[in-house]
C-alpha cells in the first residue's frame, strides 16, 4: 500500500513562498517512490509579495485572495491543494516541508522577528500531531527553523548545512545542529525527523537533488 505524504507549501517562490525547485524535486522523488502526495498550505495572506525578477518588494500588488499563501502554492501543484485546517496527522504517513523564505515569513514569523515565537496555529497543530503520532517529518533548507519553533522542547537534531546565523537560531530554539555537506542528510531517529540543507548550500536544482532524494527515501523508510 502506498504511503500518504503531505507536502506543506508556503506560497510560490523562494523569496516570499516555497522554493519551487525544492518543492518539485520533493514531489518528484515521492511519486517515483510510489507515494501518494497531497499538497497542503494555510489559507492566509502572504506577509509580502516579492517581484522575483527585480528582487524588490512588489508594493503595488494586493495582498488579497490573489496573493494568498494557498493560491500561490497552488501554482506549483496545478491547483491540487488542500487547506491545512482540513487535514490532521491521521491523514498522512509522513509530512515534508520544502524550504523558501515563505516558511519563515508566512508559516511562522522567525524571519520577520526572530524573538517572536508565532507559528500559524494550524501549521503548529499539524506538526505537533505528526510528532505525537510518531510519524516522520522531513524539512529542507530553512524549514528546520519552523520545526525547531514547534518541537524545540524535544531537542531535535536538525541541519541547515553550515549557516552560522541559522545554526545559532536553531540552538536558541532548543535544537541540536548537525553540520552537513551538500548531499547529506541529518537523521534524528528518536524524533523521526530528517533534514537536508538543499538550497542553503546548493547553487542549482541538480546540486540540490541528491540530498532531497536521500531525505525522501529516509522519510518513507521511517513511515511505518
């Protein structure tokens, strides 16, 4: 029987949403492994909209429904997406969170104010449920920060590669950091959490792919 895996998205685009390459490579690896993928995202306004061509904030753009997190994330998965509030930990065998700054701008507020511990309540609920049910979590790139904000009291072992600022943030949140190279993963067997640096170290999709494939393989292995 195929494993059911939730992929939590935070918008579309690495500056204000989910990193597109990471999201697509994750879904591709899951589908190749025969998993049933279900994309999910919170139904909320984005914190900001970035013009990915200029790199500047698109101040003239509305932050209304057209720029909501779930509507933007739907671009990645051809519209096949579900609001986080409509699912629970019982719906999945595993949960994977690709990176992108939307994870720490929309799903939580770490990027905006690292002294603030706000996490979207439905996102917090789902991550907590998955952990309580002893189901594996995968997190890519900057997404381990979100995991640490929710599960820091469990002292999870996580990786963001070797970014000193983010490493200190993880430690401040209660996590233990494992330095990893481009193609490596960190596995916390006790908490069933798998992380990889992805675009914290990668320069392109090809460089990110090996670590993402390893993460997906390990997450599915832990999904009993």
